[in-house]
């Protein structure tokens, strides 16, 4: 008599969240130890006595910061997502739907990211002008200080003198976050919340809120929130994590490429000047973005039939 093995039933969403949180804490601790160890081997013991490099204030040791950021991405985001799949007894390609991407759908995703740039720029500009009520002035001062420090660190990381620097920075800022963060926020968290709340829209927006909050950049909260939601809908409609990884890479890679271009033209990286866009440009951007999302939904629906 033969018995057909049944697939293992997944743990409850609550338990999966607990596992994910525990893996994230443990993964971050291990990653920091490993990251510091590699940085120590590459840059010497002086990084232990002079920690200015941690905030990007030491150009000579900026590579150590990039090593630490890469380790953080793996430990805090990628490892927990992969470990969750392992304890559920599923292969990553099945658990996170790593189906081979379709070139036509990739092109639609590319158009979405390109056409949404003016709209995202406007959202970012509006968020930067956010002010809190007077009774929250001390909190606002703290938030502004955190934002300024993060901006200085970002500018330091984006300083590139050669093609090699550009490729390394592209890897640290675009490739690793695109893979690691999408595995956690769309692959793991959105999947868990979808099982929990049974509403795709609610699961997408909850995951997007967490995605934005965890970056601790208050004056970039809303652009990152909408970006996270966009990635969430792309993942939900296409059913493949590769498309959101591609979209995330395009977003971050564009920022790195612009920074590289500015430096090649001897333009300041921290310039607050924006490419002028008329009001109707933002409306056109919004209309095109929504139309492309509808096209994506229709294409993926037809493909799945």
C-alpha cells in the first residue's frame, strides 16, 4: 500500500511574524559581527578607534561603511526571509514565486518606474516641506537632525571617482537593497499579512508602511510609502518577486546613476535644485502611471489564464 505524502501545512501568520522578527534580530547581530570583521581585515584596526566612518565622515574608510551596509542588508532583510521559507519546508523559488520574468511585462514595469518619476519627485518635495504643530517642535527638531545626518551619510556613500567606484556603489545601493528588501517586505511580510487579513489591498499597504517606517527617514516617508505600495501591487499582480526586484533596482539605480553623472560634470551632489516640471507634468505623470498599472494588471491577468 502506497501513501501519497501531503504537503506540510504552514504555521499561522502570527507565528510566522514572530519567527521573522527573531530571525531579523539574530541575523542583524551576526551580520554586524561579520561585517565588522571583514571591514577590520580590509581597513585595519584604526576603524575601531576612529568611528567617523560610520557616519560617512571619513572618506578613506567609506568602503568599510559599504561593507557594513551590505552585511546589514543580508542579515536584517534577506536571511530572515530565506530562513522563514526553510522552516516552512519550502524552496525559495516556490515560497516566494521566483518564476522566470516575461520580457514584455518587464518593459511595462520599466515604463511604470520611468513615468512615475515626476510624480514621486513632487511627493518627495511636498514631504520635505512637512511641518509639525508647535507643541511637537522638539520632535520635529529631532527628525530634522536625523534627516540631515542621513543625507550627509548618503552623499558620502554616493561619492564616486572611477567606474569601479560606480559599480561598487551600484551594487551596495541598488542591487543588494533590491534583492534583500523585496524578499522581506514583499516576499515575506506581504505574504504573511495577506494570509492574516485576507485583503490584498490592506496587506500591500501595511507592508508598505512598515517598509517606509523601518528606513527611519521621516521626510521621505510618503514617497517610500507609495513606492512600497507600487512594488506590492506589482508583486500581487505578476505573482513573481523578480518584477519587484527589477523595479526596486531601477529606482535606486537611477539615483546612483544621476549621482555619478553629476560628479562627472562637477556638479554638487547635495544640490537642492530640481529639474523644473510644470504642474501639468505631474498630472500627466499620474495619469500615465495609473494607466500603466492598469495595463500591467490586464497583461498579467491574461497571462495567468
